[in-house]
C-alpha cells in the first residue's frame, strides 16, 4: 500500500499593510496650504484695490484745494475720498457735454487740439480707441476665438477686435477679421492678426474667461458649457491642417461648420 501523500500547507496570504496615518507635520502642511488658498486671492485683490484707491486719492488730493479736503478739518485722511470726487467730476462732465453748451465747448477744445502737430495724432487715435471700445454697440473684444498660430496645427487664443476694412481688406481675396492675440501672462501686449473669417473658430467662453486663461498660462480653464452632443463634434484636426492623411482606424472629423460671430453686426 502506498503511503498517503502529505497535505500541502495552506499558503499564507500576505497581510495588507495598514494605511499610514498622516503625521502631524503633514497635517500642518495641509492646513497651511489651505490657508494660503483661501486668503491669498482675497488679500491680493484687496491689496490691488488699496493701491488704486491710494493712487487716485493722492492725485486728486494734490489738485483739490485744502479748504475742500476733509483732512484739513478732521486731521486724518478718508480713504476713497479721491475716488468719489473723481466719479462725481466725470459724471458732471458727461452731463455737461450732453447739452448744447457742452457740445460747443467740446468742439472748441477739439479744434484747438487738432491744430497742434504732435498732439492731434495722439488725441485722434485715443479718441477713436475709446469710442470703439466703450461703445455699447461695438463688437470690439466681445468674442473669444481660436486660431492657428504661429503655424498650421498649433492653436492660439485670441479676441476679435473688429472687421477688417480699408486697404488691408481690399488687398485680401478672403474676408478677414481683426484678431488681437495676447501674450502670457501680460494680456495688454500682443499681436494684431488679420485672419480669414473661415479660419476663425468662435468659442463659447466669455472674454473675461479667456483673459483669465491667458494670464494664468492655461492653469485656469473655464468649463465647456455647450451641450454634450455638440462637444462630440470636432471642428478641426491638426492632421487636416498640415495636409497629412489620417490613419484608416482614426475617425475622420466632420467638416467645419460655418462659425457665427457678431463682428460684422
């Protein structure tokens, strides 16, 4: 008779390592970072606002006669008094220019400025700029767009500043629009590009959201508020832009639909 085989010993399962509890230093570090995340935006916003108020108060206080300054009677400065004075003065000037006498005074002042050799160029450019940007019916900087820059297949964020007119449009076969391409992290500087309207993709994000994205270098990304079925439609492809054939297994993107924008309105 054959001897019975020895039973195999049951294998011992490796014991799971217990999750390590965070140390006191890790907890303090987390609390510290959370405190920075909560207080830094508010503190920086208040600091910038304080700098602006202080600058305006200093400029207005230097022009305002001492007998009209509250510090003459209270022996201390009132923060924001200069801002209030500036708002009242600008509102009063706007109300004055709405009348006949005010319009005559403005025309008389403009006639003097337009006769000065250097001042007239600066004044006319600034006046046209402010009238275009501050006009309620203006289409300047009302839309955030996506364009291919600096070459095909690479995308950049820009803002439509108007419809191209004059010699630039007359020399171009396609209908082009003015696109301001800001730089990061300073959006006040950038490039002026004349882009064909068919190559401009209008985004659903607002101009404010686009500026935040540019300033943060892409860290702050606004959400896509379009419907889910619209998100699945790809408007363009780098392979098509570069003239390269897509692989047989790759899904070919749908043709780019006509983009609607209010630049021409």
